C-alpha cells in the first residue's frame, strides 16, 4: 500500500437518475428519455450547495443527450461542473471538441469529460458501432489523441489512423477556462486496455470498488504513473450502523425480485469487464460484505454501481480514508434517493473526513526543535 496520496480528495455525484428513488431497478427499455428539467435543475442547485465538485451526465439510449443537458443546466447554475459522458465511435473528435469548447464558453469552463467504451454490444450496434471491446478502446486512443491535439493548440490538426482521419482541422472556438486549456479527462473501466488508455490520456481512471488492498494491487501501476484512480460507489450513511443496515433490508424489500432478473439479463448481454466482474462477484460471494462497511447486497438488484459504503457517519468517513490510503483520491457517489444521501454526506460524512485528515496531517508533521540560545556546559 502506498503512502497517503498528496492529491486532495475530490467528491462527485451521478446525476443519471435525478428524481428517481430506486436508481437502477427499472429496465433501461422501460425508462423515459425525456428529462424532468425541474428535477435536474433542483439536483444541480442542491449539489452546488453541498459542495459537490461535478455531476456525471451519463450516456445511453434511455437517457437524454448528456452534452445538451450540461449546456442547459450549466446556463442556470453558478459553480457546479458537469462530467459529460462520451463514447468515441458515435461522433467525430473534431465535432466533439467543438461541442465541449462551446459549453466551456457558456459556463466558464465548467465541463469535464468521462470517456467510456460502452457496456453492451447490442446498444452499441443500435448507435451504428460494431466494434468489439478491445477495438473500442483502441479507437478511443485515437479519438483522445485528436481531441488533445486541438486542446493543446496544435492546429491545424492532421491525423491518419485506423479509425479516424483528420486533415487540416481547425476550430475557432477554444476551450474557455481560467486555469485550463482543455477539460479534465476521466476514463472508465477495469480491463488492461482501459488502464493503458487512462495512463496515456486521462487525469483519472474510474472503476468500481473492491477491498482497498485489492484496488491497489489491481491499479497500483496506474497510480504510480501519475494518473489518479477514483471509484464509482453508492452510499448508505446513517447516525448508527444499525440504522444503516436496517436501511439496506428495507430497500431490498421495497425493490422486489424482478429487478434481480433485470440485472442478470443485463450481465449476460454486457462485455464490460468492470460491470460483469462486479455482478459475478456479488452473486458468487458467500457474504454480502467485502469489508465491514463495503456492501454488495444490492448489486444483483440494482447493478454493478450499487456496491455501497454502509455504516454510521463515522464508519463511512473512515472507509473513505481507507480507500485514500490505498491510493484512491476521487469518489463518484450515488444514493437511494440521491438528494437525501447527498445531504447526509455534505453535513455529516464530509466534515468527519476533513477533520480526520487535519488530525492525520498534524500527527505527520515533524517536530522542529528551536536551537538553544545559551551555550553548553
């Protein structure tokens, strides 16, 4: 395990199911892709008040377009950033950079990107993408190489690759920000090709949680390369552990067994290493608890992102710091429902995390003895 990372902890939240109580329980095909804009806007403003760094706007046929949502919501908010999901084969890199830069100009740079390879071949084919898993990541390598050339000001951009060809590309809309020339880049995944892609192009790799020591064993090379690693994890934090555990039981009773069939079927269709391995782990393990505070019991019902930190406010704060000790510096949270859990995090969990970090810093600070003003005998 490494020494504690020097990068400050950062906290994000998923906006993918704003207004829904049981995120992930309903089949994607049954979901309405027309957003309730009032719910989304309330979500954004509450996240701003809670000090959340950015909000994930996810990608999928069952959702509204993420960059359109970021544009609309960014014009009506002040501080929150938007983590816009993108799949490399569905838009030209030059057109995507133009979109991102336009949003940055409207929001003073409050946009970052979450690059995902896709998780279900059937859905990818519905968008006109017929590449297999590893080829999608190879194409994404080319996609990000071109995007970064624009953001690094290397226009005109000419590129000849296997998947993309650009000749003399130029954009008159730059990325507008007080402190960056391009957006922060997040890459999602757990496979070797995802890790390699993150090391080459990303500020941070998103993955799903495991025991802290397993995460460092799996992603230590990424951390050592200088790329941060973050986890997508749900949260059930309550005043006491007993209340938190009781909430898990009540939630599963309310969801029912149909959701379990939904996610078993999804796992059979998916080729995402992160998603399928997490679903398999949850169904094959003899216990729903990977650690005293890391719970997988909802994964068969609500999907791989339902691995959850469960416990008292103090226990969840300690869990976050255990992940930090393993090299994890960013957290993308979800809750049931999200706004209630976000408020608990902001008012109860985060202050405990920050207080413990201050105490740890004081303990680690060396004691400096002032030299004696008098002579020695």
